[in-house]
C-alpha cells in the first residue's frame, strides 16, 4: 500500500461527507449577511469566544478524534 493511500485509509467513508459539509458551509457563508449578524466592532470578541468554546469542547472530550466511544 502506498503512503498516500495509507494516510487516506482512516478517512474511508468520510471523504464524501466532508466534501458535502464543506460545500454546504460555503453556500451558507456566501448567503449570510454578516454585517447584520456580527457588527464590525464585535468581530474580534466573537471570534475569540468561538475559539475558546472550541478549545474547551475539545479539552472536555475523551474520545480520540475520528473514533467512536465505547
């Protein structure tokens, strides 16, 4: 098995779903009116809050990334 195919093996079955999620996300981001969702003066604090929230959620989880619990 080549190095490239070995590296992609853990993503088997997930690649198509990840692509679909990415494309859907781009569509939502393009259609959102960001100026009305987050005012320009609040962008920094909002992004900081999102980053902290993601970090806290990752710290609280015990399951390794890409594996099911149990």
